[in-house]
C-alpha cells in the first residue's frame, strides 16, 4: 500500500489489535494498547520523512 496518513492509521489499529501488554503500576492495558497504535503511526511517518529527506 502507498505510504499515506490513512494507511499509517490503519497500521496503528492493526498493531493495537495484536498487542497484549501487561497491566501494572506504570500503565494500564488500555493505555499501553493505545500507545502501541500511536507509536506505530509516528514511526511510519518518521521513516517516510527520512526516506524523503525531510528528517
């Protein structure tokens, strides 16, 4: 698929669906699952920017 914002969001959602983090005093499962989605999306956007010479 083309590297678009929409596809990055979809990848983040897919990652959230397969994540199985632990629940402890540093963060809830819900927080960590959400974090997975955010980090995947940011990582893909950063990688694309670097490839294009913007990062």
